[in-house]
């Protein structure tokens, strides 16, 4: 009991000799990566903490708390956890400025939004497609179809006295003729759909017979002989044929006639998006010559040198 007992004087001396403990102050830490690990493999980054004392803080507490603030962690290169640490950076005045590396990396990783890539793809596709369609259209334009007029034969050409629908007496014409021409598609990579305007066979301004080309399709580099029948029944002349020479309804003198029509061809090169169209206008000056003998066979009239194709 004498060894563990203390007198009042000893207790008083120990209390007086021990320093008065100041209240604990908050301590702030700034973490910075160590510079001793840059070997290129899996790097173990040791982060050391430097205590920053708050105002009125006691420097004596640094030795006590330094061990608890030192830590090390194994971080993979490029990981977000390691990249979001604060790093010191020297500014122009020589002071350490701290920036968050994670925010800077996020700004660099964003790049161009996906919507911009999609918009650029759509615009580029339409530009290339339009250019390709324009090239096809330009290549198809010079390849106009070729038309060569062959002949016209008159199966019937009769002039008789009669009356029109209102009862006016006049001469009436009945005509039946056949026109032939060659159609050739010069297109090397497309076929064409062919039609025409009415074929009008007229004397001056008076149409005596008319007909149309039946629609057909001609393949690329193909050709065919087209035959068109034109007819006119009970066409009143109203004095237009006063200069005609006829006997028993048959003409006895040559008669000048005009033939006019337009051949239309349409190609579908790229579906219905590229549709080059071709129009060939044909004009022919025909001289009808009646047969010299009665019941003579019908002889076709050549149109080789009588027509112009535009």
C-alpha cells in the first residue's frame, strides 16, 4: 500500500508540471500523388497528406496525426478514381494552383455528340446519292433513241359526195393508211417506255386521218419495226378539195400531204428517281400518187428522204 499510495503533495506537483492541453483544432489535408512510382506497369500510387492547420492550430499535433493520414492504394492507370484526385499545378506567378483532373478528362472524352455523327452520315448519304443520280442522268441524256421513217401505204383513199352531221352537203373523205418506221434504243444501261402523240395526216390545215403508236417497252440497245394504222371516215372537206381531180371517187392527180407527230420515250434509270425523257419530233412531206391502172396493187411510198427528225 505504501508503494502505490501518493501523497497530496506529489499529486499537486504532477498536476502543476503537466502542460495544459489546448482544445483540439480541426486539421485540413491536401493530397498529392507521390513522384516515386512511374514504372509503366500496374502502379501503386502512394498518396501522402500534408496537414494544413486551421488558424490558431497547434503545430505539435502533426506528429500525432501524420501516421493516420498516410495511405496507399493500388489504382489502375486511367481509372476515374485515381484521375479525380487533386493535383498541384504551377501558375505563372509561382504559386500552386489546384485543379480537378477528373473534370478536365471528362471534357476531353466528350468529343462530338452522337447526334452530330448521325446528322453528318445522313447529309453525306444524300450528297453522295444525289451526285450518283446526277451522273446517271448526265450519262443517259446523250443516248437519245434513233427513229428512221420507212414508208406509208394507202389502203383506201376515196372522195365521195355527202353531208355532214348538220346536213350540209359537201365532199367526204375516207382514208385508211399504214405508216412504218424503225425505233432503236441507243441506251447502254437502260430500257425505255415508248408512246407518241397522235399521228396527223393533213392536207394544208385539214386533218384527213389520225392514229397513235401503241405503247411498248424497248430494251437497251434494242430495236424494232413499228407499224401504225391511221384512219379517217367521213371527213368533210367544206370546199377544201375544190382543186382535187377525181373520177368515180378516185383521185387522178398527185396530192401533197403533211405528216406530223412526236415520239416520246421515258427511261427509269434509278427507279422513279432518275427518269430521263426523250422527245423526237417527226415531220414528213408526202406526195400521194394515185395508181395509174385501175385495181393496181397498193405500192408503199418511201419516206426515207421525205422526213426530218428533231
